[in-house]
C-alpha cells in the first residue's frame, strides 16, 4: 500500500522535529531540508498540530516541536489522522468496495503502529546541527604569475 504525498511529508516532518529534540524548528528550515514547498509544509504542520503531534509557536522566535516524546507517537496513528483528512475524497465509492479498502487500511495501520517516530529518527542519519555556525572563509585573490616573477626579479640585489 502506498502513502499519499501529504502523509509521507507529515512523517518526514515529524522525524525532522524528533531529531531536533526539544528545540523549536522554523518551518522554513524544515521545508528547505526536506525539499517541500514552504506553503505545503505550513499546511501539513497545521494538520499535525490539530492532530496533537506538534506544538506550533508563532512569531519571530517561533517554530514547531513535537507535542509529546517521539517514542509515544506511533506511525500508524499519524497515517490514520492524515489519511482521515482525505476520506471525503473517497465518499463516491460504492459501499462494498469501501468496506474492503477500510479493512485493508486498518490492517496497514496496525502494522505501522508497531513503529514509532523515534524508531524512524534513530534509523536515519542525524541531520546537521542547524544552530552550528558555518566557518567563515575569506576569498583568496589570485595573483597573475607574471607579477610574481617580476617581484622576484626586483627583490634580488
């Protein structure tokens, strides 16, 4: 079974937040790291906030962080909440087909519930520390070789 793009992004956002610990993470940083548009990231963070997975703090020093420990957030729970927001799109299907799909989704979610966001975060390579400052570098100007030769020649006595 395949997850839709929104669900996939939601899980990746939660893993990113888990890797930052208790630190607030700016949505712009998350969207850049995960290569998701900022607008889409805001929408998904809103869904995650309504689902009780993240806390969002507004303002200049705001950001998002996990609302509870990553070890308590089950992957199936996240999938259930995000996929539930898409249930209206499936309302046109016939009842018998819908019942089969619902059973399959329930089985899929029960398998996913065996794993937590903490499991996924520890399985991934740690992300670079966003707060660490990059070393400053200076631009080096190249000197034409002819200038170096002429300087050597004039230095001789």
